[in-house]
């Protein structure tokens, strides 16, 4: 019997469809399937990552902590949908931290950890390494990833107030740039940090944001605004 060529989908897409069928209906799986239809799929071969279980749970895969091909495709779809680079299916720290932002969504204060106020409050969640701003029960600055103080230089918890702002600040102690610095407790400030927030063990006590996020926060806040910090940064002592 003659075999007609070129009439079916690429082999990789067929394999991907079969793998994702095992996952059941889920947004991340649907996104991966759509990506396969839109462009030729390369093999997804990343190994098990340090946040494998957390990402498996988030994208609706069986949570066993061991990377499978279907896990890899689903994690890669999540990375592509949320601007994580490289989008390789590996459940690393950047993907996990992005997942925390996505999971917080439009209701980051669902647990009620950040007190409500009629005034603007910048909420700094050390547990999830997230920052957002709320006012009168409404989120006015959606959650973004942050990097807070390392062991023995922890970001100080409790109520604070923005008492000084310095747009093009340079640290006199470390001789490092602190763009859009908004000081809230001694030398601790909300400010932009060049490079990746996901490298190193933490800041020297400041709340580091990406430079674009720090600029947006600068445009929103003013001296006298409240800052509330709670929790414990993962990897530091209580």
C-alpha cells in the first residue's frame, strides 16, 4: 500500500498531544497544545527542577516531584505565557517566583496578612517575596517579585513610613546604584536592582525590585506613605 506523505501533523505534535491528553483539561496544558499547533515543537528535555512539585501542582500535573515529558511541556507553556526566559520547561527559581506572582493574582491579600487602611499601604510579604500596594481594600499596585534581606541583614518587619525619596540614589555604604530609592527604615529602602532578582542570597536589608517595577512604584508613592512588612524570607532564620 502506498503511503501518502505530508498530510498529517508533525510527529512531535502527535507525541505532545498524546502526552497532554494524560494531564486532563487545564489552562497550562491547553496553552501547550495551542503552542504546538502554532509552531513546530522541539523536544522538551529539561530535567527535574528544585521547584518541581510546586510547578506540577500549579500547572495541573500529577505531583510526584519527578519531571516527565508532559510536565516539561506544561511548565514550558507556563513560562512562555508569562515571559520567563529561557522557556525550557525547567522548574527553576525564576519560574517558581513567577508562579507566586501569578498565583497571587488580583487578590494577593486573601489571607489578610497586610492590614487594611484608608491610606495607601505598601505590603511587603517576606514569605512569598512579593510586594503590592493596597488602599481601602483595593489593590492599586499589583503584586510583583522582590528580593529582601539575607540572614543577619533581614528586612525589618512591622509598620514603617516612607520618610525620604532619592530618585538616582547611590549607596554610600556599598557604592552601588539604588534607582528610585524610597527609604522606610534607616538605610532600608524600596528600590530598583540591576540584574536578576533571583541570584544571590538576598539584599543587605533593602526591598529590591526590578528597575521597571521600582520606577512604577516611585510614580505611585509619596513621603508619608505606610509600608507594612511581615513574614520570614525563605532560607533565613526566624
